[in-house]
C-alpha cells in the first residue's frame, strides 16, 4: 500500500523520505502543496493506505485538504496523520473536526512516527477486512433474495462515521485526540453519554440509509443543544454517543433531555414511506475523572456506563409536546 506525504517544505519531504525508508516504507508519494496532493488523490492512480498532511501550507491548507480527502468516498476511512509545528489547540481541533485520525508534532521523532504509522496501517487493514466481510455478506443476501444489496450496510454495534455535522469525529480519532493531550488538559474535560432508546427495534425496522439518518440527526441535535461550548462528539455504535465538554460546564441533565426531544421533534424524522419515526434519546450524567487517572478510555467508558445504567423518564420525540 502507498503512503502520501504532503508538505510545502522540501526539507521536511526529504526528512520524511529518509525516515519512512528506514522504517521499511519505499512506496511513498510526495507532494509540495495541498493542490498538488488533491490532484494526485483524485486521479486515483495509487491505493493510499495512510496520508501525512502538513497543517500550515499556503493555498490549500492541510486542514482543508483533510476535509477534501474525507469528502471522497474511497477515503472516508483512510487514516490521516497531520504534521504540525503548532501546538495551538484550535489548529489541532480544526484538523480532527475535518476528519484527521491523529497528528505528529515537528521536529519529528522517528520512533513516535513509526508507532503512529503502525497503528494507522493496522486500522486501515482492519477497515479493509471489515469492508470485505460486508461485501461478501451483501453478495450472499443478493444471491438468496434476488434483490439488491443494501448500500453502506453495517452492524448495529459498528461505530459508523457521521458526516457534515459540526464538532463530530469518529471514535478512533476521539481517543487519539484525548491521548495526545497532556494530563492537565485532559483533566479539564468532562463527558456526557447519550443512548437512542429502543435502538435494536429501530435498527431492525429501518434500512441502513434510514438508520444512518437517525444517527446523524441525533448527533446534529446534540450539537445544536451544546452549540457555543467547546465540545467534541463521537458515535460509539449501538445507538451510543459521547460528548466531551469543559469540566466546569453547567449541564442540567433533565433540561438537556427535554431540549433534545424538542429538537428531534422539530427535525420531523420520517421513514422512506413518510411515516414518522418515534426517536427518543436518554441523557447521562456529566462525568469527570481524577487528576491522577486521566485515561481517555475510562472517561468515555464511564460516560457510556452512566447513560446505560441510568433510569430516566421517557420523553419521545413524538410525545414531548404533550408533556
């Protein structure tokens, strides 16, 4: 598989060529600008397994290039590692929100780059295996049913990617985002879990396209009700979401659950046949972690555990106006 390295500094390109060669990677394509890189990717002459993008470039920046690559169906899930000399949170956040998987800071450490690349390649191959398995399953369904396989099919537990909703990133990127922070920065975050009620029934009664639409609308409703706060949202499969927000945020669980129900009601969720969908979302507590144990996975797991174990009154999207 081929790697693509993009940087407007020829010295960095030469450095990356030497590092990647020492790590056993000779199938590498280099580009000196965002525009050149996008043209290479769009031509599809290579099967890229990982992208390395410099964040700050004249013309098409690395962040915008990241977004442009993610817009291409062939690379919606291909790992993207950002290269940056900047540590400002806004630049890093911007890259993750455009779809970055991870990032490396300059000057580049050879061992760290090797470790990040190994993880990215493992992720790429795992995604390929999962996609191949889904294609085989679709082929079997086609042979037995005589119909067409469902587009973008997936399992209920899959942490499917959500597009075009602000401040939403995939589950792997969420963990990388947190792991790359220092302990103090992680401590400044809390998390809230969300769970679509009766998600198994909704999944069984809808097409993949309809279910993806439900997940997307719930993500958008969460964002709309947290708009203005410094947040990150991710979908973890089985109807579960987690949102990172500042530790000191004022968050009223009951008020938020009511507001979320009203927003979903305004969206007017319907099935392909025009019938309304009854979508309800449970909201968990705003949880935090200790300064002495800021493990990102534990923070997310704690938020999801609370929303799954908590008993809440059910205010569905269709009944909320009658409360």
